[in-house]
C-alpha cells in the first residue's frame, strides 16, 4: 500500500501536478484492493491444489473403484475456484483499464 | 476395475494448458463455446487418456461458462430462463449422445467412434459454418448493426405458431412467446453434439439465432448458461466414475478465466455480424482440420487402402495444427475488434468531453458579452 502511495506521489510530482491529497491516495489504493485480495486468495487456492494433488488423484481412483463418498469434491473445487479466480481475473482487467463499453 | 492413469504435471505441461485455456476461454467468452476441440486433443497428446481428457475438459468448462454468463448477464445479454430450459434438455441430449458413442464403440471400436465424430463435425460445420459466415458477411455489407436486428423469416414463422399450454415468453426475443416444443429438440441436439464433438454451441447458437429469432450477441451469451447447466451435470457423472483430473481442469481454468472475461468484454464493442463472422470462420477452419484427418479413420476401418504410418503421422500433425490455427485466428480477430472498439470508444468519449467544454465556454462568453 505504501509503495502504491509513493508511486502516486512520484508520478504527480513528475507531471507537475499538485501533490495528491490523502483522499486521492486512498482512492488509488481502493482501486487495487479487490484485485490484490482476490489474487492472494486465488494463489492460496492454487497452492493448496498443488500440495494436495496426490490426494486428489487418489480420491478419483477411489471413486473409480467404488468408494464414492467424496466423488462430488472436484465439482465443489471447480465452483470455488471459479468464484474466487473469476473475481480476480475480472478485477485484473479492470485495473488494467480493459473495461466493457457502457 | 482398472486404475486410471493420471499424467505427471511439469512446468511445460502447466504452461501449455494455461495458454490453450486462455485462448479457448477468450473464444468461448465471445461466441459462447469453443476451445474444447483443441483442448481435448492437446490433453491427449500430453498423455491423458481420452476419457480423462473429455471429463477434465468438461470440469473446466462449466465453471468457465458460469463466470462468462455472470459477466455477460451484467451487460444485459443473457436470457437465463431460455438458457436453463435449453440446458436441461441438453443434459438429456448429452446422455443420449454418450449412449450412441458407447454403442458405436462396442460395434466398431475406437476407429468407429472417431469416424462418427468426424462425420458429425463435417456435416454440421459445413452446413452451419457456411450459413453463419455468409450471413455475417451479408450483414456487414448491408451495414446493419444490433439496432436494426431483423428476426429471420423462419424464426418469425416459428414464433407465429401457437400451441396451447406450451407457450413461454422470453426476454431474448423481445418478450415474445415461443413454444417450448421447439426448444426441446434444439436443446437435445446441442447436448448430443456436445457429447460427440464437445462443442454443443456450434448447433445451439445458430439454432437460437435462426430458429428462435434470438440476436447473435444474446444467443452466444445464453449459450454460456446452457453450457453451465449441461456441463455441471456431465462433470458430476464423470466425477462419479472417477474420471475427472481436477488438477488438469483447474490449470486450464486458471488461463481460461482470464480469456473468458476478455472475450465477454469484447462483445460490448462489436456488432452482431462480428460474432457471426468469428463463429463461421472458426467452424470452417475446424472443418478443414477434420477433412485432413478423415483418410486416417477410413484407413483404420479399412474402408480405403491402409495408409503408410509416416503419412498418418503427417496428417495427424497437420490436423492438429489446423485446429490450433482456428483458435488462434479467432483470438486475433477478437483482440483486434476489442482494441479497435476501445480506441474508437475513447476517441468518441474524448470528443464528447471536448464538445461539452466548448459549449460551456461558449455559454460563459455569451453571458459575459
């Protein structure tokens, strides 16, 4: 957050604009917050997927051989990833300025 | 029961799946479907078995379709009711399609199903692809946009048929009524095609446009709802059998969710004909890829003289490259339409701001004098 604020002040100074107010800086941080938050959670989810990848393939094998207690887990995982990662990618393009036409 | 062979993932595999997922997602966000026809063979060439590739592909498709449809719902392009009704019948089509495939496999083996899939591809793509592309080019030439959307004559006739007890009102066709009895076969055929060639939208979207009278942009958006409903049921079926490799599915999803957002944003900058143009173009390039591969299947079934293994290898590679070209060209057209649309929009917005400033200044000067 501090880095964003510092960069904001630097850019304003370089372009000869008046120094930003605290309100401007807060607005700038607010713009990035959702993308950063969802990005962090998304990375955490993918890390979990990596750490439990062997267990997940075992689970699929179990479903294949008749132990179907956790067969629905892949569907639940897919839905959770779609919500979190989907929100991240949406905010990601938003922050980059790629937005839909009104 | 045999153990399933899940592939080992390395950085190369992950990067390839991410990139193909991204491009497939972009095309899917724009035309409502696509990507699967490259993803399934790509996964198989990385070592996944056919059934695991199909199951994992489906498990990444339904969450992608969910995200895409939510995004396009925000732009007011989705008819949820039509999507859910079509999706339910599409689910039935998926199960019937699977039965057909299983029957053919039992009688003629894998070469039989490959030939069946290719023939379905060739017939559907040649007929529908040519028609959609021609219509898109005609619309572009006549300079018509969304605002002048004209309901096709056949769709007008379908909408005029009143069957008591079956009529439903849909927002996608300007709140007009249409009989559910016409939606059932469309949904069913979409599901059957999805089970055979993994791209149900190649029949669902054109059918919505030319039979029900839904504008192309709304048809592609509604197709995402159909894909979600049908994909979730299909994935649960495969997960029950243990065929879903969720690691593969989620890696593809990582890339495709970036793409699907971009494709959906792209639709807000283009006119109806552009969607038809991209869809028709992709369908015809995929058709070419299947035609290249056809002699291989005919040779496997010994319907023509057996081909040299070297020639089979060349035809297989050529066919896969053509599929990749279909996706890449779709991505290029969508990207250029998006960039062009955004630049035009920014220029228009800047011109509008300048005009308002000028008018304000003029008003002040006039008041002062």
